[in-house]
């Protein structure tokens, strides 16, 4: 079995090893004798250091250049990352906050929920298409503000269950790509 590592860069640049991207106590990795194959390498990410720098008064105000990634997706970098960008079938590990653009209503916050999200590029849920497009433009450790048109978000109908998103709602994401695993999908013929 090949060793799988996740590349990420954070505030201090020091490498930290987190087994299975889960148990972290006081910023220290879990040490329970797991095989090296099960370990994920991150570098000073918000996952380890406790969350985003912004408060909860709506999306952060960002003055950096707006990059058009798609007709319905734009990105502004909040914090630079380093290294490669994820490609199709990469498993991305991320945190995000999501707001409806028109009302500034925050409907999801994985930092607050202490829940690191896994998203496989190319296999994401339909409502995550715009987020996935943004992730493919990001480097490990990068934090960015994404504006996603409703067509690549929750669509014409919206979502009236969880999360509650109105019809045709454009979405703003503050997202941090903590790291990713570049394992490619293997097809058996």
C-alpha cells in the first residue's frame, strides 16, 4: 500500500502529522501507534489551529483581485496556499462557511460544527459543483472567498430542508482547502 499524504500550508509552516485527519488535542497529533499509511500530513492549518480569522457578521470583506474561474464562479484569495492544486478525483479536506448572497444569511459553518468536510472532485453533490470548481483553483492551505451562481449551487428550486436555501440563491463561500489526497480513480475493465 502506498503512503497517502495531504499537502497543506498554514500560519507557521511547521509540519504536523494527524492520524486519520481526526483526533487532535491541544494542537498535538494523536499518537496511538497507527501505521504511517494512515497518517495525513498538514502544515499549520486552521483545522489544527482553531478556525477562521473572520467574525460572524457575514462574509469577510476581501480586497484582493477577483479571478473568474467559470461564468458563474469567481474567487478572491484571503490567504495564499502553496504547492499543487487538486485535480479530478482528488479527495479534498476543507472547512467552509456559506451564505446566501442576497440576504447574507449564513446557512452552514463547518468550523463551528468542528466538522472537516471531504469532497471528491468530480463526484460532488450537484449543489456543490460551484464549490468544487473553486477548489480546483486552490492550493493546499489557501483560504478564499468564492461567489457561486445559483445554477452551480442549490438551483432554481433551492433547498427547504437542511440547509435552508431559497430558490435561485447565489452563494458566497469562505473556504479553506486544508489539504488533499491526489489518489486517482482507478477503473477496472
